[in-house]
């Protein structure tokens, strides 16, 4: 089978012929229909994640159909459509696993990072971490739900739950890409007003945000005329922490949703004063996955996608890096 492999630091991905793996234990062999391109993949390529096991196949927003079952696999059948997210394995024994926080598992493995991912024609995944997906619908439009949507939703819950019951809730989203364009739809459906912050001067991105129902859209150097209750940072820019703190009201929260961020510059304590808080969000739990996918189906979330062939993964990544995308980039594989 063909895979786009990350073979050495600083080098682009290489289209490689690799032998077809066979599933062991609880593994499924999955024929990939589509795989989303995530900001995390860029952090991987830029060497910003620790202990990268070269060579590795990136990709953790995988939609595909089950092609073969490991001897212990029993949850899915051949032909079922499944989603493979970032969380690939947890130990089940550590402090975090035993307290419903498997997203923080000390021995977790991750799809497209510490095990091979979906920038490939086929992929192996442990069925206990796969999510059932509907057979209908374009695979490319489901793929962004599996990380951008899912981990974005974990950040959204952390930002919004328990906040300001009974008054309009206002949520800032910094970086209006794959995750924010899905979350804006969730927020709107739940009566939360969205304030979209893009790169300064990105009028196309601001227009896209308004089309998706944003109350306000502007540059990340601007301030809306009213306090925000919370803000989520999807752009991996440390300087946005103080920018966002400057826009949230006392008691408000700033959530950093990326796996990597540039250093956070010093800022005056008064920005944090008033019981404002800053938090990160790490990974996902399987319960997050099930909850978000059922919400996405109920709300009919619509992903805006730009499709690329597997062999054009480097192009898709460059488009993502330059901010030239509307919505999410997805690698789409031809039907077998
Ligand atoms: Zn664990
Ligand atoms: Zn991701």
C-alpha cells in the first residue's frame, strides 16, 4: 500500500510503498476513505512534538471501512465505517485512566504520531479506540469532526460550562480554521454568541466567520465592543494569551486548544486579576468522542472542506500553514 511517510526531521513527506500490515489482537485493518489534515501534523513535521519515532505516517482524522479483523476484534464487522481519532491507546491503570481522564494517560499512544496514521491507503487501529460512523455522507466531510471538531468541543466545554447562566454568553475564537468553523455552529445552536478573531487583515476569513453566524469578526489585534465570557485559542501563537485575557470579563476563561504554542510573552498581572484563568486542553477521551459525534449528527454540523489527493499531502500542509484554507483540508482517497 502507499503511505505519505515522515522519514526525517525537516524533510517533506515522502510517498512510499509499504507492506500491508495485518491486524493483531483487537486491531482492525481499515481502508482509508479520507483523512483530515490537522495543525498538529504541522507541529509534528516542524519537530515541535517530543520523541518522534521516525519513520511515521501522520494523520489522525481518519474515516474508513473495516477491511480485516484481528483475532480478538469483535465490536465491528467487515465493511463497517469507522473513525480513528488521535487517542490510539491508553493503559487503563494509571491515576488518570482510573479517574475518567484517560486523555492524560501516562502511557497513551497517539494516531499519526506514536503509531502510524491515516495519510495512507490502509491503517491499523485498536477497535476499542475507534468510533462508529454512519455509512452515509461524504467521508471527507466527516473527517474534520474527528479532531478539529472533537478536541475543539472539549475546549468549548471547558470554556463555557458553568458560565454566566441566564445571560447571553459570548465566546471568542482565535484562529478561524477547521476547529472554529465547526464550533461556531455548535455555539450558535446553543445560543452562544461567537466572536471570531483572525490574522489581522484576513478579510476573507472574517467574511467566512460571519457567514457561519459569528456576531463579530475582526483581527486578533482588535477588541470587540463588549466583554467576552470566554475565549479559545486555536492559533498556536503565545502572544494571543494576553490578547484574549484582555477581552474576557472577570471570572472569564481562556483555553489554549493546540498541542504546541510559541512561548507566551510576559504580561501585566492585571490581565489575569479578577479570577480570570488560563488553561490548556489535552487530547480526548473516548467518551468525548461519542458525545461529540452524536451532537454533530443531531446539529447537522457541516464541515467546509478542501480536498487533496494522498500524494498532495505536502501541498495541503503548506496551504494550512499559510492560512490559505477555508475550513479544513482533507486527503481523499479514491474508492477501491
Ligand atoms: Zn493510563
Ligand atoms: Zn488534530
